[in-house]
């Protein structure tokens, strides 16, 4: 244990979406261990424990990554590809949380190993319900991968 | 020479010789004349033949010339056609490239609409809601009313964006042909409608539907939209009756969806399938006017026809064909069994 465990890594460039998502999680008392990164590069730095996140350890990854697709610098699908093609990160659950309902995004998301695909509803009540269920499922219901799943064998 | 003369001549040999000489001379000169005449005629004929020969040669060379010219023209025309063909091919290539690029732009546009337009709408709705929840008590009734209107607007625009996207998706999507039973698609569409049917009394009269070659996802969308309309527009009826069946018209199988809802005046029938066209007020029946436009686009993509008959306050019937795609005789016993 390194003490830097977090529940959710929210990869979201839009400040309004960050605020609304945090608000919804806060109402469910799930916002304490959430880390927000604002572009694809920062997400990769965080997950691969480098740059400003050089002190982090691969053995305490987030319980789930909520990944927007349209991101500055490195886009969401590329972030997903890199996470899922490295043995140290591939076990991290990644849920795509995007405004897009384009079939090709969904197909690419699943082909690259995404663990879920959720379209952000316009209706805030539905959005809040979605975020609540997501938080509860991944932080409470789901059994996370054991630490050894993140070691290179 | 008479017999008497001859007798006299015979008497005088001199005279006979003279006479004979004279006769010979006469004959001779006759022959000379004849020869001259003949020579003249031969000359004339020869001249005629020469002329004819010349004429033939001229004609021949003219023909030769014409042939050469024709050949040249054919060669020219062939070249022209080849160039034209090349030009056409180049234009087709150019047009195809243009269309492909337009298509890509359209896709990028749709993507951007899908992603970028929905986000601010979500924020408008979200923050209005939070304002209402967290500061509602500090606001006047009027302020709360305005905020509700803001939220309604945002959600309605969200619905419009979603419907537009689904229409554009139908437009871009290629038809993926499969042989499929329409009854199964209808059932699926009906199941998806459950939430809208809660608390309603609806009599479903559903006849077996044929197997057709179609895109199952798109065809299910047709049923979903038609059934959803039928459920929606029978809302004022205590007991709604929705009938789905087939009939034959012009040797073609026609599928119909009939309801006893509020119907519409046939005066507006031509507007029915237009995008964003609505025949009812938003307060009475919600909607964006995209459903039937989507139905029409799907049916047209299948090479079929769609039309409607209705009477105000009595009900409406929507008819459609699926092109010539019906599988009339299926040898697959499972397929047959599924229809029953």
C-alpha cells in the first residue's frame, strides 16, 4: 500500500462536465477519492506513473477510469489503446463516458478493450442517475483486480 | 441487172467486163463508205468508252477519297469519343472524390453535432436543475417557472439533436440485407415500447407478417416509430385499438399499422413525412417531427413505398411495402414455423 489509492480517474476536459460529474458523485458521497485529469496526455502520465505523477505506483491504480473520447492532445481512444496494450495497466477497468453515440466510436471502444460505454444524457436527472450507478457499481459492487494483476509476469 | 441485159451482155464480153468493173467500183466505193462509217462509229464508241472509263476512274478516285475521308472521320470520332470517355471517367472520379469528401465532412459534422452540441445542453439543464434544487427557496415562483422553461428548452433541443442524429445515421448507413421475419421485429419494437404503454388499455390485433429481405435494425426502427405513433395518438382513447397486418395491392404485399387514435385531416397528408413537420400541437402530443421522416427514409432505402390514410378523430393507417424483397416461398421450415 502506497497510500495513493484512488477510486475514480475522471478524464474530462470540459470544466462544466467535471463540475456536474463531481456534484453527482458528491451527492452519493463517492467524490472523496476521485482524481480529475484534463487531457489524454495527463491521463497517460497519471496511469503510467510518469511526469508530474512519477511518485505513483502501478500497483495502486484507480478502481475505474471514466474516459471521455474527445480530449485535447491525446484522444480518448488512443489513451484506451495504450492502457489496454500494456501489461501493467491493461487490467484497469475503463468505462467510456462520452457524448457520442456514433457506432464507430462504440465499436472502436469495445474492440480496444473498453469495459463499458456510456453516453452522457442531456437530461441532468438521467445524467446524475447514470453517474450514481456508475460510481456505486465500480466503487462498491465490483470486485477490483488483485494487485498482482498489475505486475509484469 | 435484168435478164434481158444479162443476155445482151453475154453477147458482148467487153460490155460485160465494163459492166462488171463498174459494178465492182460501185461496190468498192460502197465498202469504202461503209469502212469510213464503221471507223467513224468505232471512233465515236471508243471516245464514249474512254469517257465512261474516265468517269469510272473519277468516280473510283472520288470513292477512294470518300473512303479515306470516312476513315479519317471515323478515326477522328473514335479519338473524340475516347477523349470524351476519358473526360467522363475523370469527371466521375472527380465527382466520386467530391462526394466522398462531402460524406466525410457530413460525418465530421454529425460527430461534432453529436458530441459538441449535446454538451452545452447538458450543462444548461444541469446547472438550472442545481439552481432549482439548491437555491429554489430563495427564488420567486416566477424565477422558478423561468428555470423550468429553460430546462424544458434544453431537454427538447437535446431530443431534437438526438432525433436528427438518428435520421442522419439512417441516411448514411448501408442497408445490411438479411432474410428476417417481420413478426419478430414487430414484437421487439413492441417490447421496447412498454414504458410508453404503462397505464394504458391497448387492444393489439396482430396478424402474422411475412418474411422479407431487409435490414433488420432499420426495419425494426420502422415498426418502433409507427407503433410509438399509434400508442401516442390513441392516448385520448379509453380503449386503444392497434392493428398490424398485411394486404395485397398491385400484386405486392403491403404491411399496415392501423389505430383508432385522433387521426389527421388528409388535407395535410403530403406534409406527413416531411422532416420537422408536425400536425399536432406540442402541448397535445409531444414529438420532434422526425419519426415519420425516418420511416420514409428507411422504406425508400429498401426500394419500398410508404403512405397513410386517416380521418380526423377516427384514426390513421400507415401502409408500407418493402420493395420486391418479399420472400414468397420459403423452403426453410424453421422460418415457416416462426411465422405461425
